C-alpha cells in the first residue's frame, strides 16, 4: 500500500467510525466513550490505547491490526467489511436508516430556515423550494 493509499484508507476508516459513533448517539442518546470501547476490546484480549484510538478516529494513521478492527466492528455491531470499506460490503441497515433520518432532519432544518428567512414568500414558492430540497435529498 502506497503512502497515498494508506492516507485515503485511514480517512475512510475514520469517516466510517465517526458515522458509527453518530449512529450510536442516535440509538442511545450518548456517544460511546473511549473507556467503553477500550474495555470491550480488552475483554476480547486486544489492547487499545487512547492515543491509538485518537489517531484512528481522526484518520491520522491507517491501522491494519485485524484483531483490533474486528473488535471495533463487533462493538458497533457491523461487519468488518463495512468498517474497512471492502468493495461490495453492504451498508448495515441501522446505518442506512440513521443516514436517512439525518438527511430528513437536515432537510427539515433547511426548509424551516428558508421559511423564516424568506418571510413573505408565496406558499407556491415555498412548496417549490420544499420539492427541490426533497428531490436533492433523495439523490445524496
């Protein structure tokens, strides 16, 4: 793996981890702590230091420690293939559902903002803006 490929892989892994952290927040109302993740990993016989977690979740370095990646995937309840971005690995249903929810919430915020900001806009124009936003959200 070249240095550029390693950098891209590290950033991709970090994005997926942050996505899983967001899903966990949506499911439980709280972000899993490093201590919770480290304890889970430790219970599987694998060590995870705070500094290693930090550079993994921030995409500073690509980790190829398969046992660690497997433990992290298990903690979040996803397949390893999804976590490492393997070609053809399906997106977990809970992640897909949360993404749909986040998109809908963002669209609703934009619609609300547009309605407040534009003030005396006609109902037809507001409906047109809403339709446009709905269409754009289905394309992302």
